[in-house]
C-alpha cells in the first residue's frame, strides 16, 4: 500500500467519522414541537440562502472553468471543478448538520451542561472532520489519479498546474462563501439588535422580532458554512502549495520526489486520526471549565500528533538523517530560492537549503508550536480573564466612545505577538530546510485543521441553541447553559481566524517561491528584478497592501447597508402589523430572510472579484507602461504586499472583534453594572462594531490573499501557453 | 549672488513676513477683560505644557547628541542640534502666536466673518511661513556653511551625514511633539466631552467644566505646535534627502553638483514667495464660502509656483535640455539604483536615469499635481458635501454602532485614491528622471508647505476662538461665525496630514535609495540580497509593517487612559466643590491642565522611542542569528515595510477621523434630527473615536516613518565608523 493510498484511507476515515457522528447527533431528541418549528424555519432559511449563494457562485465558477479550459487545458479544469465542488460540499454539509444539532443542543442542555457540550461539539466535529477529510481526499485522490492512471511524473507541469487549479477552485468558492455568509450573518445580527434590543426594547432572540430567524440562519450560513469553506480552502492550498514547491524546487528522481510529495498527504492523514481521538477527550472536568474541556481535546490531538508525524515521516522517507534530493539539488535550489534568478552567487543571505528528513520533522514541530502559540495569544486577547478584554469593559464605563477607542487600541496591539511568532517561525524553518521547511511548517499547522474547525463550528450551534431556547420559552437555566457554551465560542472562533491567517503568513513565502520559480521556468529569458530598489516593486507592494483595505471597506459598507435595510424592513412589519409586538400575530420571518439573502448575494460579488482581477490588471497595466519584466516584478510584489498588509488587517479585525464581543459578555456577567447599565450599552456598541470586523471583513482576507497568489500563478501558466502557442 | 544665498534670503523673507504679520495680529484688540482672562489661562497652560515637553525632549536630545558626537563626529552633531532646536522653535512660535490670535479672532468675529477669517488665517500664515522659512534657513544655511567656510565638496560624506543628522534632529523632536501634543489635546478633548457634555449635560466649552481650559490648551500644543514641528520635519527631511540622493547618485564635477543640490533650496525659496502672495488672496467672495476663500489663496500659490519653479530651474541649471551629469553618471546611477548591487545587468526593469533639467521641471509639476489631488481627495472624504461624510451621518440614525461601522468603512476606503495617485506619481517621476525625479516630486510638494501649514494652523485658532466666545458669554452670532470657520478647519487639518503622509510615500523610495547606496559605499564587500525571495526581507517587511500598528495601539491606549484620568479628576472637582456647577465658584483649571500635561509627557516617551530603537534591534538580532548581509537586508526591508503599512494606517486614521468629525457637524447643521437627536448622540460617539485616530495616532505615523529610515542611515554610518576604527 503506498503512502498516498494510506492518505486516501485516512480521508475516507474522516468521512466515515462524519457520517457515524452525524447519525449519533440526529438520533438525539429534537425537543418539543415549538422547538422543532423554530428549527425548521432556520433550516429552511439556511438552505434557501445556500442554494441561492451556490447558484450565483456556480455561474462565476462556470465562466472561470471555461476560461481555464481554454487557457490551461482539461486536467487543470477538472482540478478546479473538484476544488470548487468539494469546497461547496464542505460548507453545505457543515450547515446541514449545524441546523439540526442546534435544536438538539438546546434539548440536551435541558439535561446537563455536559449534554449540551457533547451535542454541540459532536456537530462541530462532523464539520471539522469533513473539512479535513474532503480536503485530503481531494488532493490525495487527484494526485493518485494523475501519477497513477494518468501516468504523469510527480513533478510534471501538468501536476503542478492541476494542483494549483484545485486550490483555485477551493479558494474562489470560499471567498464568496466567507464574504456572502459573513455579510448575511452580520447584517441580520446587527439589524436584529438595532431594531429589537435598541429600538423596540425587546431582548435578543425574542420571537416577536421579525429578524430573529434571519439572525439564527446567519450563524449557520456564515460562521458555519462560510468558515468551513474557508478552512477547506486553507487546507487544500497549504498542502497543495507544499507539494507544488517540492515539485518545482527539488531535483531528484521520480521515486524520491514521490515520497517527498506524499509526505504532506500522510501527515494530513495521521493528524486526522489524532484529531478523531482528540474529539473523544472533550469532557468537562471537575472544575466544569468549558474552555478546559475543549483544550483537553485540542491538547490530546496536538500531543499525539508529535509521535504520529514522526512515524509518518520515518515511514515515508526512511532514514531521517540522509540529505534529501539527488546531487545537484543544492545548486538548483539555491538558484531558485536565492533572490537573483540569474546568478546564485548574488544571493548570499540564503542558506540552509540542504536538509534531512529530521529537519523536515522539526519544521513540522515548529508548525505545531505556532498553532499552540496562536491559540494562546488569541485567548489572551479575546478571553474574559485577561487585560485586553477587561480594559475594554472598563473603558465602557466612560461611554460608547471610550469603549470603541480601547477596542481599536486592542485590535491594533493584537497584531504584534502573532507577527513575532510568524517571523521567528519563518526564520527557524528556513534555517532548517529553506522554503520547503517553511512549507512543511504550514502543512503541520493545517494538519490539525479537523480539530480546530471542530472547536469553531461548535460555536454557531450553541449560539443557535440559545436562540431556540429563548424563542421556545425554555426555562432560564437552559439559556444560562447555552450562554456559557457560547461565550467560549467567541474565543474559539477568533482562534480559527488567527490560525488561518497565521498559516497564510507562513505560506506566503512558499507561494512567492512558487511564483518566482514558475517565472524562471516559463520565461527563462525575462530577467525580473525583485529588488526593493525597483520602483515597480514598490508600486506592487503598495497596490497589494491596498487590497485588504479596499476589501475591508467593501465588507464593512455592505454590512452597514444591509443591516440598514433590515432595520427598515422590521420597522415596516411592526408598523403594518401591530399584533406582532403584542404577541398576537406571527411576524413574517421569511420576508426578512429573503431580504438579507438578496442583499448578501448582491454585495458579495464585486469585492470577491477584486483579488481575482487585480493581479491580472496590475500585470497588464505595468507591462504596457514599462515592459514585461516590470509587470512580473509588480505582480510578484503585489503578492507580498497583500500578505504584509492583509496579515495585520485580518489579525486586528478578528482579535479586536472577539475582544469587543467578550467585553460585552464580561459586563453581562455582572461587572461594571451588568446588563442594562450604561457601561453595558457602550459595550453593545463595541460588539456591534466588532461584528463585521470579526465575521465579515477580517476572515475573508485569508481566502483573498490566497486567490491573489493563485491567480498570479495561473496567469503565468496562461501567459506561457499564449506565448508558446 | 549664488543660488544658495538667494534661498537663504527667501528663508529670511519668510521670517520677516512672520514678524510683520505677528505684529499686525498683536495690534488687534484682544477683547474685553473676561476674554483676556480666559486667553491668559490658555496661554499659561500652553506655555507650561510646552516647557515641560521640551525639557523632557531635551534630555532625550542631549543623550542622542552625545551618542552622535561619539559615533559620527562634531559636524553631524551640530546638524542634529540645529534640526532639533529649530523644530522646537517652529512649534513654540506657532503656539505663541496661536494663543494670542485666538482671543483676537473671537473679538474680530464680533465685527464680521471676514474679520474673523483674516485674523485666524494671518495667525496660521505666521506659523506656516515660519515652518517653511526656518526649514529652508536650516538646510540652506548649514549647506552654505559646509560648502563655503567649511570647505567641503558638495558630495563629501561629511555633508551627506550632516544633512541626515539635521533631518534626524527635526524628526526626533517632531515625533515627541506630535505624539505628546496629540495625546494632550485628545485626552483633554475626549475627557472634557465625556464628563461635560455626556455626564453633566453642560455644553461644549462651558466655563463650569474644569477641563475646558485644558481642551483649549490642547488645540494649541497639539494641533498647532505639534503639527508645526511635524511639517517642519517633513520639509527638512524631504529637501535634505533630495540633496543627499543627488550627492550619492550623481557623478559630476563639483560645480554641476552644487547647481543640482541647490535646486531644491531655490525651489523652496521661490515657493515661499508664491505662498506669501497667496496669503493675501484669502478673501471671502460673493458666495461667502470660507473654503472658497482658502482655496483662492492656495490656488494662487500653486499656480504662481508653476512659472516660479520653471524660472528657478532655468536660472539654476541653465539650458534645460542638456542631459545632466558628467559621462559615467548613467553607469553609476544604474549601478546604484538597480536592485543588484553587484551587477548592473541584473536590474533590467530600471530605466530612465538619464534626464534633463526639463525632466526635473516636469517631476516637480507632478509633485504639485499630487498635492492638488490629495487636497481634492481629502476634501471629498472629509467634507460635508460628499457621499462619505453623508453616509456616516445617515448611519448615525440607526445608532452608535452603525455610525462607527460606516466611519471605519470610510476610513478604509479613503486609502485607495491617494495610494493610486502616489503609485502613478512614482511611476511617472521615475520614468522621467529615476529616483532623483521622485525626490524632486516630493520636494515640490513640500515647497508649498508654508501655504498648507497656514491653512491648517488657522483651524486651532478658530476652534479656540469659539471656546473663548462661549466661555466669555459673547452673543450667539459670534459663536456661529467661529463655528463656520472651524468646520472648514476639520477638512484643512485632514488635508495637511494626507499631504505629509503622501509626500512620505514618495520620499520612501528616495530614502531607501539612499540606504542602498550608503550600504554600497560603506560595505562594498557585503553583498546584500534585497530580493523578495530572501526570507529576511519578508521578516523585515513584516516587522516594519508592525510598527505603525503597535505605535497606533500605544497612541490610542494613551489617549483612552489619559482621558479616563481627566474624567475622574473632573468628577472629583464637581464632588468636592458643588459651587462649580452652580456657577458660584471657579473650577481649578490649572489642576486639570497639570494632570493632562503629566499624562501626555509620560505616555509619549515609549512609543516615540519605538522607531528609534526598532531598526537598531532588528539589525543586530538578524545579524546575530544569520549574518551581517541578512541584517542589512532585514533592516532595508523594514524601512519599506513601515511605509507600506504606515501609509495606509495614517491615511485611514486621518481621513476617517475627519469624516467622523464633520458627520457630527453635518447633523448639527440640522440633518437627521440635528443637535440633541439620537443620531447626534451616535455622531458624537463617532467623533470621539475619530479624535485620537486623526489627531494622535494617525499623524504621528509620518515622523515615525522618517525616523525609522533616518536611524537606519545613521546606523550604517556609525557601523562603518566602528568597522573602520
């Protein structure tokens, strides 16, 4: 049995785990009739939204597929379609289990906190394992087919392009899903809060609020389906680009290359097993700490991954102390890795490109450490026990303005430690094994994706469960339990986003390495100057850095505008049907869901196309103004500009948003006057501001960065085809 | 008479204009006794703060001067001291005239709007002309001395380092002044608003508010003295680095070099004359538009500058169509400008380094166009007549949260057009005359500094005049007139900041060019790889990009914390002395001023040292971990990282803050319910958030960028000295 086959089996195991666990979830009681009614409305709305969203994306997808078929051929197009479809499936299945687990979690929480936790977490684990499992199946299955029945050598250009196209399919769907879902969920959330809590003075999740179902639908289509598509994309891109960079950079015989290229797959595979084991360790201890229970699961997976990765590496590569690659690798690699594409001697700062299997193992350990540190840093910045959240809560005492000022200060500050961690990881991994080392660091980060997504996807389920408990009039203690589960969800949601963007920070250099190598392959006669003294490099950096800002502006504006329409729609319902507020007549939930659906679909299109079209425009404009070499230089610099700026925009938005949300919860726990106090009102403002920050604009920056990079890679291939043809 | 002498005379003319105009201002009536009392309290507070601030800065300055004397010798130290002292003088004189013009503006506004406008603008013009005049005197006088009595060749290393040290002195003072003043003004403003308007329900500038004098002091020490020091710095650094890059990059005989190096000085000189003429054109037309009156002055200066710059260039260089520089310049320049320091052929994207005087003239026209476009874009994003501000005002209707969301969306979006303008200007100027072309573009932008600062410094005077009118109980129509003058001030303040940071965007490449050339001069044997594929370049970019975020976090936190202490202090005064609210006893204004003074001084120190120490740390750590070449690469990349990220942070903060402020004013003008409505309350929150954004963190990013760059240049010189010794 080959390594790739084992990886495929591990992917299948994840899918089996998903099916079995889904059935466990579905077997549980769905509560009384009222609860089921509410859940059915949420299900219906979520399904309706996702169908509309995927139909719209499909139109874009078909157009892109046709362009790919014409420019890059059939194999790449198939890769693109696989990536796109499975990304959609991951989101859809995640949503499907989530809208069924919500009501069952509310019901289970009537029994015990542990019951609610188990139900919500199992549902999250289904999504998590499917994201990792489908991601692994997509790459390893496609790779198996191409190198087996397809008859291609592992470093054949066809494989490089097909894997890139697969990643592109996943990314393109995920940016639409992340952004569309993000706009939906926050427009509904902000709109419902403004018109319900603030204007009408009714509590959150009050069934009299016509936007309340839309708000709950949003949790499922944004925080669950959108997030799942995003992490699927991150998984596929990271493993894919690791394999691509091995194919591009390492000069070895086919057997050696095959081993090395299947290493990311088997590492992904064994970590699915350790993640599955981890999911069974999520249990409340004596302290009753929910975060502690989740950490137990995460810690188990992470610790078991150390020996698992070691054994997988050993099994795949054999002797871990033998230098990797045939003679000549070093020249080739330093040639490709070192800045100057024409003269290896001009790249004196590049070192450490000769490496062993053991070096790769240590690089993967760096990835695990980075993941752990990002989890820890995110908890520090968004948890209610630490200075940042407390400082925002304290600032709420002096009003709305100081709450927001302190929240912005925290969001800016929260970028520092993750950046330092990434910088140190880049240097350490690079010293061990060059760019390939950085790629493996990113791979091992993503190998734990199943577990990380499980922790995240648990959040919207508990959020929904609380809403259902409120709307169905369940006893207060049920709501208390779901609230306790939900508070932890704010931190785990922030963790996933920090983790995804952190891995993008590591992967950026790998993607840029792939770009420069491809450039050398396709355009050997074009000498591109990537030096910082080249003004076109500066131009590229500035334009790249602009993208996350412009994208963020679009996202924030979209949420503001859509939330405004929700407010108007709800006001109209209240005006035309006074029975709603009296509780004698049912609001038209469907009309609000439909309104938000249309708004989200409309608003997601232009910003999602920004990262697709910008690299193409920059290349052609600069090439036209100056020459092709300048065009390539500006394009390459744009790729790094978008990560250098995107990393900070995304980290600040996701951490800041999480901190604002938990500062509100901290006050609701009875500090600074508790619920209803002036401080609480200020904290609600901060929470509202943080909503589109953390759930719309911030997280969508991650797929945006990837798309910009992948489009650049595909553009090179297409231009080369054009030049050759 | 040499060109340099003429420049010196123009500098003196500006000083004479300042003295004459000051006397005109001082001759005007200072109003009744009550007004004079209030003005005296503001004067006293401002003087007390600035003395404390300059004392503290002096300690840091003396330490730095000693370090410079040891590492770089006496001439550089003298340059540093001149830059530092004149930067301080520009701020101090600006503040001194401002605290005297405020009460006279209030008095003049009793007569007519034109009277108030003339008085406030004249005072602003004094500050503006002194900033430009002292800046020009500093560089041209020092350059004259060094090349004349000092006997140095114009491209002697001594001159390069002395001019760099002069810029460093100006920058170091200005970051302290910008940040300290910014913290003072916003802590007092936010604190006074929170405890007065929000808690006690008394109007802005009510004399019963113990923080009201501190608030008015803040306008003078932050928006006037801090701003003046900042623009002085920008002026000196831009002209200085243009001269330095000519000295470094152009191989010509001393006479040719002398001509070329004095061109920025004479351009600065003639533009002082056109600015002086422009100041006399600021008059209300038939429409009564205040912005129109200011534009008349600005437009006159800008238009007159076109022939003035042409004549100055023609007079200095002679035939404008002869290629500049001796034979061999091209090799040298392409060698120094092209990325690879060892092989000119490896820099194929670099073109257009052969240029004529006419090319330089066109580059300077580009600078004027950039200035005009930035003024226009800033007015679009911060003026009450356009979509962005109106969208924030409309979003205020649905609450505090949506106001802030829309404000953040506008702040993110506002970065796009200025970035595109800068990118196009960089490409155009570079194609005309390489890096020297970009440098001259930045120079002509700054040549108009006198006029731009005049427009800005007028703002705090009218703001203060309104406060004095309120406190002295002048008739309502006086306050209406000062309010109308003040509203325009919000836009002109935003313009100056966009202009300063925009010029920094242009100057960044020039500074980086100086860095790479210095590197080649001092360390000819160290081959530094500035390619984007070098991981230490990525590390440097990321760490550089982090600086504005961390700096912003410090600034925002400082304002929040200091404003909190103001709230507590005022609450205590109200509690211990109930007569204050009844109007029977006078609050202790001095104690609040003293509190804010101490807080601002304490909070400014660590963030101001961040850009001084970071480049040094990065160089030594990376050199230790890898090698010296990697250290230089990371340091160089850090310089660009800080501008790539700082440009966006600063533009978004300053435009967003201005938009929030004017959205409030737009509502106060009677839209969406006007003063006292719920929308107005939400708009006040947005204004509070925007305060530290636009007046503390955002503008201080500009000197921060310069300091990082200049410290790197001085570090190279110091290291070379160390190596040589």
